[in-house]
């Protein structure tokens, strides 16, 4: 499982953090007609998606929770992404068509450096490339990010980067097959549950000059559970719930060369994956996360305690919408 961590660069030497707005999905109970219904078709999850290009829009909502419980500094990150599978030994190509950020009540602004940018997805079991970059995401692309108006996005940079990690966690880690170990392909009937191989893995989460090497995120016991089937945009989907268990983090942030901040804390995230049974691609995914952390550093008079929340909605969309960033 990929590292699951949401941390933002420190603004004014460590007074800002990213947070998340939690999505709640209420189950809809549908009563069947009195006439007897036939048996439900068999649920077959292979962990091997088809080879056609697929297009997605992912929205991450972030909220900052102050010590007095006030929810402030809402942010929205939106990514339009394409995955183009390639025959092995070639690597799948991932293309970012557009990325926008909205801070608070300000305008939605795009990031020019992430428009039309592509990278190759590693095929190794660790999902890291030969430079140790998770999912092959080039860290240098996130140095000195600015928006379309030229304004610095230094306080948003890690959140921008983490959106790509989230996407691959949904589509490739949770929904992918790893030879020789239990995975999504072992879920056959409603109620089936497996412990994912990513459980208790401590993964590096450094990023260029912003988050130093030695920073890690450790998952708890990650579970996948088949809840049943449902329809998304007319496609029959398997509904797979996931839960991270009690996860932990340690990050060394460097907002400036002279200011290092040490962050320790815990995380719990969960959600649902709607896997198209015809294509084996994710048709929709949700995530809710709660992070509690403690921040310390030479520039802080006392330790800072932070609680954050966030929520993600991933949707499969058309090629036109993806390429047009709509």
C-alpha cells in the first residue's frame, strides 16, 4: 500500500497545516418487487484492468481544525488524470491534463507545471522507480510550484504531490494484483475480507527539499472487504470497502533551509472503491481521513497539536472532459 499522508509546507515557520473535510455516504436501501428475482451474477475481481486508456477527475477537500475546534482555511485540490496502459515490458504512462487549487474563498487557479505532464509508472512490487520515487512521480516537478498568476504554492506543494499518490493507491495498489499474495482478486462474495500486504509497512514520504529523507508513514492493518455490487453511470461495479487501521507518521519538514520542523502523529483513513466488473478499472472511489499530530521545532515556543480532516472523490470521466479539465 502506498504511504497515506497529508501534510502541507509550514507557513510562517510552522503555523499552517492541511486538513480534510470528511465525506459521509449514506446507504440507500432499495426494496425488491414482490416477484422472485434471479440469482445475482457472480462477482469476479481479477486485479488486472483492461488495456484501454482511462480518464479520471479527483477532488480532494481539505479543512484546518483550530485548537478551539473551529474549522478554517478550507482548500480544494482537483486533478484531471489519464492512464494509458502499455504492453510489458513497457511501463504504463500517466498524464496530468490539469491541476487546480482553491484556497479558502479565493479563486480556483491552475498549475502550469502540471499541465500536459507525463511520467511512467514503475512495475516493481514496491512501486518505486530507480531513484526511489514512489510511483515514478518526479520530485523535481514540484520544486518552486507557482499558479497561473505566478503566485507561489509553497504552502500547498505537498498536498499537490500527495494527490498523485492517492490516485495510484486507489487504482493500482488496492485494486491491483500482486502475484503470490492475497489481494482484491480473492474477494468473491459479499462479506469476504482480506488483510492487504501493505499492512504495517513503513514507507518513505520525502519530497525534494520540502520534506527530508527519513520521513515515513506506517500503515496499520489494512483490510479490503467486498460489500456487494452497485451501479455507477450504468456500469455494474463491485463495492470494496477499505480501512487503514491505526497508522502513524513521522515527518521532517523544511519550510526554509534554516527552519526544520519535526512532526509525529497518527492517521486513520477509510473509504469505498467501486470497481467496474467489465473493465476492472476503478469507476469511483471515496476516502475520509483523520490525522492527529504534534509539531515541534526550534522556532516554536511550545509544541503545536494539530487535528486535520480531508475527503476525496475520484470519478471516471470521458476523454473530452479529462483533456479539457472539466
